[in-house]
C-alpha cells in the first residue's frame, strides 16, 4: 500500500533524475503555471525547444515513476 508520503518521496526522486533543462522547463510549466511560449521566453530558447524539453522531460518523468513504483 502507498501512503501520500511514500508517493511524494517517489515523485521527488523521479524529478531528481531529470536533467536540469528538463526539470527547469517542467517546473516553469507545471508548478509556476507558465505557458509553453512563456517557458521558451524565460529560458531563452525557441518554442520548439521548450516543447521538446517538456515532452522529453515528461517522458523521462513517467519512466522514472514507473521504475520507482
């Protein structure tokens, strides 16, 4: 059985496995609530690069969570 703390620990560990670029893009988009265009602007990259970082980061995050579970 998973507790809220156990699940949070897994999520924190999974986020820690991401590259700094992926982690930063995900933080800006999902924790800070910025749009993809705003994320691109804040990171100084093109919208395509920001989209790629978000997509790849989420893919890696899902895999890390699957392994941690």
